[in-house]
C-alpha cells in the first residue's frame, strides 16, 4: 500500500512541464491561461451554477434519507476525533488563509468598488456585499466538499477501498479504475491539489510579508517572501512528519483558538452592535435570496455577467479545483460518523463560522470606509486588513494575532496537503511514508517560489480553474457511483 505509484511520477512530470513553461515564458503562460479561463467561465458558467446547486440539494437529501443512518466505517466504529477538533480541522483545511486575505477586502469591494447589482457606497450595496460574501464562502462550498468527502469516506472506511478518487468510481467502471483510466483520474486530483496549495502558499507569503512590512517595516520583495516560505516549509514538514493525530490535530485546534480570538477582538473593538445587526439581517437575506443567487446567470446583461464571471463563477471553479484535497482530508478525519451526523456537521458549523466572520470583518471595514477614517479601497488586497486595523484600538496586538493566524493557517493547509498528496501517490495509504510527504512539501514550496519570482501566481490560479472543469465531470460520476453503492448497502443492512 505504501509503495509509490505511477500517479506520483506522472504528476511530477506534468508539474515540471507546467512550472517550466510558467518560469521561462511567464507572459505567454499568463495570456494562454487567462484566455482559457475566460472561455471556461463564459461558456460553462451555467453548468457551474447548476452543479453547485445540485450538490447543495443532494447534501440535504443525504441528511433526510434512509442513507443518513449508514456509518462511515464498520457499525462498531466511532469518531477518532472530538467534535470540536473535527470542526477545527474542517475549518482549517477548507478555508484557511483565504478568510484573513478576503475577510475585509471582499465585502468592501462589493460595497465600494464593484457591487453585484446595487449602486456603490449605498445601504443596499452594504447589505448585498455581505450576502454575496456569504454566498461565495458559505453553504454551497461545504455541500460540495461534503458530498465528495462522503463518497471517499464511504468507500474507504465502509467498503475497504483505497483512499483514492478512482476507487470511488468502481461501482460504475469496475476493474477499469485499477488501470490507466484510474491513474488518469488520480493524476488530475493530485495535479489540482499540488497547484492549488502552491497558489495558497504564494498568496500567504505575500500577505505575511505585507503584515510584517506594516508592523516592522520589513521590505515587501521576493527575498522576504522566499524567507517566509522557507521558514513555513520547515514548520509544516515537521508537523507532517509527526502525523495526523499530533501535528495537524494540534495545529487545527490552534487555528480555531487564534481565529476566535481575532474574531473576538474585531467584534469587541469594532462597531459591535452594527456587526450583530448586520449579521442577523444579512444571514436572513442570504437564505431568502439563496435560490435567486444560486441560479442567476445574467443572460441579458453583459455588465452583470462580467461581474458574475469575475466573482461567482471564478469562486465555483476555484472551490471545485480544491475539492480533491479538501474532500479527501475531510473524509480521512471523519471515520466513524454516520452520514447524517457527517453532513449536518460539514454544512452547519463551517457555514456559521464563515458567515459571522465576514459579518464582523466586512461590517467593520465598510463602517470605517463610510466614516471616511481611511480609504480602504486604495491598498492592495493583502494590505486591506492591516490598514483597517490601523484605525482601530490595539491595532498592533490585533495585527500580531492576524499574522500568527495566517502563519498557522498556512502551515495547516500545507501540512494537510502533504498528507493528502502522500495518500494519493502511495495507492491510498492512510499513513503515507514521511519521505513521500517531505518530497511533496518541498515540491509545493518550490512551485510557489518559482512562480512568485516571475509573478506567475495569477497564471497558476488560472490553470487550477481550467483543471476544475474536467474534475467536475468526475464529481458527477462519483455521485452516481455513491448512490448506487448506498442503495446496495441499505439492502445488505436489511438482510443482516
């Protein structure tokens, strides 16, 4: 089981070709990937909207259907991790650095720079900004992760299959998934994971650099970002070496504590009453507008359609590209839970945390913008949150907490990814060898460093979004195979 598979060598070859192209011809690489990304967004936007809505409906079906009582494991298995630790792991792997990166910047952009449909800087745009942020980071994403993770966990722990994407398709394709076709599916998953996490490492390094510049005057340049990635690589490789039940478990709990502490600072030191009022109003508005937002494609308005392509469709493709990594990690830490318990936990807890997070950071940023204390639309995205802190009490302490949280998220995401990449390249082993995790850790950091040095992160992001399209078809096949297998399992349970 722990033997390195062909998936490892094929994916490494593809990574070398892609990164080599990006490093040697960065402008050409970005132009080609941008054109491809735009084509995917404009031609398949409707498909992404239907797909994500389908995943949400399916997740509710699993909760209320008889399938909900099936356990992800043997009937005697019980969860390996406590509910709090489990939620912390979901939260850390699923969102990570993005929450700090976009927590203030995205609602602010929807309010003051490019609202979805309202006039900028109006009360209507204020409400819409939070609704849209909830939509882009809320229940749809967790439903999609949950359904794919459910498939992986069911086949892995209930049916004894290896922890591979290809193994979930056996009810449809049988032994073909053990050969070249299965390898192709797994290579696509590993490729998306490696580049997705490398992109986050790059963005994380840029934001840590921005925070250190704001606090201590450390110059924002490629040298600083190289050093940051180097230090973080040592941390996450050391954590990955210690194993799932030590490194990732403790880091995830640390993430949750730091995130709640930072959130507490913002709620107490920011416009507290406004935050709670906006959360309550926007949370209700989010669900009352959910159907309209879920299916809206702006077919007759080119301006609205452009906004949709740049934001919603971009996010849907981005989250789908992260599905192999995040869903596999969620599956790995969810053994022993029933399908009903699993789906409720995956949908409810992260969605509540995320929506309140955007309410606190978004409301605070927009309130500061409305009062004219500072123009938060001027700084780059990675600096927005630190400029916001600058006009708040205890700004230095809050900024320190934010940097610590970014580093912690940074390490946990990379740590989780090395674990998943190790699993995928050793035939689905639940305990991949440390040397394989070390190799993947170095590869992810190297990708980030090379593409940071040639300003290639945008092109890399485009590449992942393009890769999301073929993987979305794999997701649909996984759903068909899962339902087929669950029906057979229910019949088997009734015969016992």
